C-alpha cells in the first residue's frame, strides 16, 4: 500500500499541466518518450492536455498496453486499433508492421485525428497501408453521441459527466463493419475504447472469430443495467470467443487463439 502511494505521489508530481507546459516549451516540435528511445510525438493539436504531454514524456502514458504490443505483436498480420487517440500506441504498432500489411485506426474524437495521423506517418514503411476512420464504436445506431474531455482518457461514447460535457455527434460503426469493408481475415485487434469494448464482446462474435491476437484494456462498465468488471469481460473473451489470455498487466491483457 505504501509503495502504491509513493508511486501515485511521484506520478502526480511529474504529470501535471505545469510540467507538461514546460516540456512543450522546451521541445518545440515533437516530444520524446524517454522510456522508448526513438519515439517522438507531435502533440500540438487541440485536444491534447498538457498533463498528457508530461505523461507521454515520462513514459507513463498507456505504458502497460505499449509493453504488451512491443513484446507480443510481431507485425505479421493486418491490424485494427479501436481508440487511436493521440497516436502514441499507434506509433508503436506501425513501427512493427511488416510490408504488405494494413493498419486501420479508429478514433471518435475529431480533435485528435490530425495528431494521430502525424504520429503514425512518421513510422510508416514502404509497402504498409495506414488508414484512419473518425468513427465511434456503437451498435444498432447510425450516429453516436461522443462526449469530449480535456483529458483524452475521459472522452467516451454515452452519457455526459461533469468532466466531459462537450458532446458531438459522430458516425457510428462496428468492428464487423470495419472487418468486412477492409476484407480482413485472421487480423489482430488493439482495443482501448473506455468501456465501449463491452459491446464488441457481447455483440460481435463474428468479427472476433476472425481475430487471431487481441490487445485490450478492460474497464468496469454498466451496460443495459448490468455491471461488468474487467475480470468478467475477460472470462467472456475466453469462454465465449475462444481466446487464451497469455499476459496481463493491470487491466491491459494480451490474448490469442
């Protein structure tokens, strides 16, 4: 418990708007990630909080997900990323993607799309294909209500909260629609969509049947008046969809078939 409190204190000391502002002022064009040499990120578009800038610089931002991708993603399959956000995780994906493979990133927040594009294009190799879709993952609707927070991790589909009152209407899509339109088979999936993964797990067995490797961050969420924990969602991925969980760091999990 004491170790956790110390880590929490250190992280708050290093990752805040003041520190992020200093980092942006010092690194005028692109901000490095000191944990992963060679990775630098354009973070100057609207929608990027200075707190997130500091988190990226110190290597805290989506650290568990990045470690799993760096260790287990071999780059030899087409890949879909749901929740491309600022393009930090996306850059690690693209850096490993092999020629002849495609990478489709889906991001609902229109303010982040240009950041995402610029950060991924830096790592694009000849012979790879990259595409961005500005869509929200939601089933049975054509338009989704997406609420935008100053902190990208607080933005999500669904009801507004005091932290994400700015709502916009975004064209909705599903994983199956993406898979069918892109003619994907035996693909890998990266999924971090702040709770909306529950719809993919419950409603999209068809697309998941074609998914060979899954990197997913699970969130506790209420869906149709039922509360789902990360452990319960993981159990459904294993029991209902035939995945095997090979590695887990917190709520970030790598599964394969």
